[in-house]
């Protein structure tokens, strides 16, 4: 079995006629980190719940490890780990007591200490849940998701509430799990997180997948930018004609799909003209720019059956 997760024409509707997931298709190969992104209300959580077996799709099919996660839940549940957006634990239990309680409901559970060590909570095992910070509770959520040594791990906003150090520690743990063969599907509002972690990603909007691919493929479709300020007395019109520049006073921005060539042409011109470019900044497109472009051009998107972006008028 090549794919750990398969979705084909997946739909999910709610009472009142609202359709949260509108016929999406994607696959996640074994041992891959796949990020599902989207604006608020895009359908991410509704999709993940279908894959976790928490609800049946209105139409289409879902497969996790070769099984229907809803109808064959007994075959799927022992082999997956789930980290929800927010866990609900008895506030008077200690961290260790909570993990032991959860381990009693988990097949092939790893030792509690091992799970707590993995998420950096071993020193807090005697602390009551109500005394944990928000970030520590997220770490505990992750520890419980890892207890059963899952083959497929679902992470819904895994680093919400964590400080920068905790976020990067979690990233390293997720990468290590991937390297050991665990398949990870994560949702996140931190686009830097998706860009850093994901082998592939899909961006959802209004219940559909509008763009998918590797992070580099998604960003490569957008132009890079070069920004700088010209010295007083140097008009933007003096720039080489091959550089499509937009200027607001002395501040200039160049958008290009050939960053190295455009930057080389600009620097050659500046050297020959004896012009100093103040505040020079050149960078490739980011995942955030691609995401914001999709969010702002919703009505212009034509989406094909497989969820690939065809045109944007």
C-alpha cells in the first residue's frame, strides 16, 4: 500500500444545506508530512474529521491505511494518533495520571515517561492539569496522540499557544516521526510552520482545494520581488527597460519570475551608473503571499474536479 491516506470526491454537508467540503481529492503517501491549509471556514477541520472517522462523508470516499475510517473504525483507530485543536482533561489529575489513564485505553501504548520525554513534559509529570500553561497543555495533547505509536498522525493546530522554542522543538519531533515512517497530516495557521515541515501541502477555500504541491512548487508560481530606494535626483525611468518596475516616489518594487537575472541586471546598471540602491531587499515569493493571493481572489478561481488551480481571471 503506497498511500496512507486517500480522499476521492469527498463531500461533507450539514443540516440547513451548508456544504463544508465540496468534492475534494488528494492522497498522502506513507512517510510524508502533508499540510492542509485554508482560511477560516475553508473546510479543513471538517475534512480531517472525515479522515479520522468521526463522521461519514455525504459523498465520495475516504481511506486510511486501506480502510474506511468511519465504517471500519475498529481496524483504523488503533493505528492512528489524533491531536485535536483542544483537549479536555480532568483538571485535578496530574500529568502522569492523565497519561496513564489514556494509556489504559490505547493499544500497544508506549511507557508514559517515554511519551512525556518526547514532548518535554517529563519534569512536569506531578503537576495538575489546571496548573499547566496553554503551551504545556498542547504538549500533553501531543504526548497522548503519540502514545499508541501511530502509523498515521493527525495534528490539528499542534503548536498553538507554544513559544518559539516550543514550536521548533515540536517541529523537530514531527520530522523525527516522519523519518521513522509515520505519516503526518497537519492543519496549521502558521504558514512558516507548513513551509518548514510539509513535504506537500494543499490550500483549501470554501470547501475546495484550490492549490496543491510541494511548498517550492506553490511559491515558484508567484513572482519574486526586489525592493529598493533610489537616491534623490535619480528617476525610476532611468532603470533598464527590461525590469518591470513599479515606483511610489523614490521607492521601487520589481516583480519577476527570474530573480537572479533581474537582480544581476539591476546591480550591473547601478554599478555602471554609479547609483547606490538604499534598502535593497530581494527575496523569492513566500507561502504567505500565495495564501493571501488565493484568499483575495476567491471569486476568480476556477477549480477542476481534482482540486488543481486552472485559471485565475
